[in-house]
């Protein structure tokens, strides 16, 4: 809750206090410094990598063994609550504090982490820090990403003082476990405090730019118009029609950003920009949805009264469906059972850093039940202290078991 005061704002839509701590902003930097202080106070050996990802290492009795990792992210979307990502970072930190208090030293070292730019809402690609650590994206690609005002990731990283010197490519850990709020209604409806995550659905983000022709709203006959705003609206309706058609399985589609210019009442918009976020648990159906949307976008000029509408698309993010490690899943489930917690296995609707680390190490996640239908990316996001404690206790005991494994 203290971390959530950093980047806090009064949310007009909900009347609640939300959090806006987008990556590499001054608010993010302040939050990072607070978490680093907490990590240091907990006796962790703190390092920052070339992407700004923060690591805290706790030595084991056998320092030659690969560590067990636990973590998440502390950057947020613009209308966040207090839990998305933060629960997993601070939960891992609480695990360390608890081990300190109990005088427990694990066999394997522990490495807790806070990944940079998990949300991707500022620089346009989510899970950025963990994707570079695991090798899916390169450091140079990440450094050259720019935000809406043209500021470059690499420059912002240096500006806020988090361009660390720890080499960014991560040596594969023995295992990685992430505790995260579910951000959906399943655990609430199943009556479970925690869930075992089986994997993450596919994600596709693209930016669409539509160029029409500015014209007078009063004098220009409809048949002479090249209306970028009309084209943008047609895209919004089309992606919802695709979802409702059932042709693409459990497709979800969102136009989160849509803007027309010049944005004046008496001028036909000459330009529109929008983002399309597609999600699908099935890679084939995702590919089919992307193909059909691309065909629709190519046909947009034909839906205009006049000829000449230009359509540009730019890929922002793309990840395939990821399946988590069965053995780590089973360890989480066994720990939950030992703690008397009923659990359910479910796929994640949201992207997570764990999906990137799954490419280099056995990985799985613990979900924590959310209230209010599990709403997230909203100041209404809320999980009870009891449910957070249940999730973090499952995380800690899972890490403990994995940290005693020899091979
Ligand atoms: O986009 C996502 O699913 C995550 O919140 N980064
Ligand atoms: Mn998250
Ligand atoms: Mn999120």
C-alpha cells in the first residue's frame, strides 16, 4: 500500500485513488528506489541489469547451484490498482524477510526480481525487460523503442538512473515462480483463494494508422469525403464482430487507443491512429484472426465514398501461447493442498513475465483471487489481505521446496 502511494492519482471515473506509475517515469523511478531500499534492508545483494531490471540475491548453503527465482513487475498501466505485479515482487520480498526472521537458509540461492516495462503501455511492447533477459528481444531493439512523445527507452533508462551494468542475458535459474493477481473472475466464482496457472494465451498488439483527407464538415459532400474517423470506427466494430462471430474460438479484441486529428468539430478527420490488442488461447485461431483483420484493413479504402484512403499497420507485440512446466505446477498444487487451500488450474488471460522466463527455465505461477469480478487495470482492482497472504505463502513454500532440490 505504501508503494501504491507513489504515482497515486484521483480517478474521476471510479472516485477511487488509482496508480499511474508507467515505466521509466519519475514516479516509477521513485517506486524503484523504495523497493531497492526494502531489498537492501532485507539483506539481499542488489544488482540492476542493462534493462533496469532489479535483482536481489539471497545466498544459499550451496552457492554453486542455480538459484530459484521469484518476482514480477512494479510498473503499472495508467489506471492501475495496487496489486498488478507489485504483489509478486513484494510477496517475494516478504518471503525473504520471513526466512530471515526464522533463520532459514535454503540450499539453493534465491533471486527475487522486478522486471522492467512488463506492461508495455509506454514503449509499446509488453514483458520487455523479461523478454530481453530471456533472449526473445535484443537490447538494441529495446533501447530504440520510443514512447508517444518520441522519448527513447535507452535514454529514459539512463535519465532515471536505472541503466545498470549487470549483463542483461539471464543465466537460466533452477526454476521461476511468480505470484500475481488473477485479474479475472474464475477464482472468485470457483471459491478459491489461489489458483495454479497452466500457461498464458497468445497476445497480438498492432498500431493502425489511417490517412484520409481533411475537409470542411459543412461544404464537403459525403461522396467526396476521405474520412479517417469513419474508417477507425469501422475497425472498432469489425474486431467486435470477429469476436462475436465465434469463428476464432475464444478470441478477445480491444481497441484501447483511438485518436483522430485534427480533432475539430468542423473538420473531417484526415488521420486516425488506433491500437488493436488480440488475445487467443489457440495460436492457429489467433493467426486466422490476424489474417482476416489484415484483409479487412486492406479493404477499408473500398468502404470510403472517395478513393485514396491510406492504411498502415505496425506490429507492436506478438507472443504465442505458453504452457507452464507441469512439475512446477504440481509443486504449487501440492503446497496449496498441504496448506489446506483448495485450488483450481487455469490459463492466464493476461501476459506475464513468467511466460518469457518459461523459455529458459521450468516456470509456473500462483494466482490470487480478485474481488469485484477480478477487475484489473482499474483502480477498482482489489484482493483481500487474507487472499494475498494465501498466495504469498504458497509462493514461499513452493520456492522453499524447489530450493532444496539437488538436480
Ligand atoms: O497486457 C497484458 O496482458 C499484461 O498486463 N502486460
Ligand atoms: Mn501484471
Ligand atoms: Mn497488467
